[in-house]
């Protein structure tokens, strides 16, 4: 058995366990901004604030009025939208 065959299982184990070590407790905030008549609003600035964040997170809605803010720590958030 050559060195490659002996090291491959160990390498796979290390790669697989690296994901377990790096796991974090975060969530994703998703939403939709609608105007009068429930029309989706594109290009709206959405700001997410919380004492759990070092600074506010800002995203812009897509053409369907949707926004997504990933990797948020568990906390209470204030969400504000402005054009």
C-alpha cells in the first residue's frame, strides 16, 4: 500500500471534521417589501440593527421586492425600509 492510500482516509476525516469545528449559531432574515396594492417594491434600502451587531446591516430589495440578510447572530432586530 503506498503512502497516498494510507493518508487519503485521514485527509477525508480532517476535511469532514473541519466543518464541524467551524459551525456557528446564526440565522438568516428574509422578507419582502410591498407598497400600495401589495405591489413589490424594488430598490428599497432595508437596514437591520441590533445591539448584537457591530454596525447596522444594509441590503437592497431585488426586482421582486425581496431581501435576504444572512449570518445574523441570535438576537432581536429592528428592520427599517426606506426608498
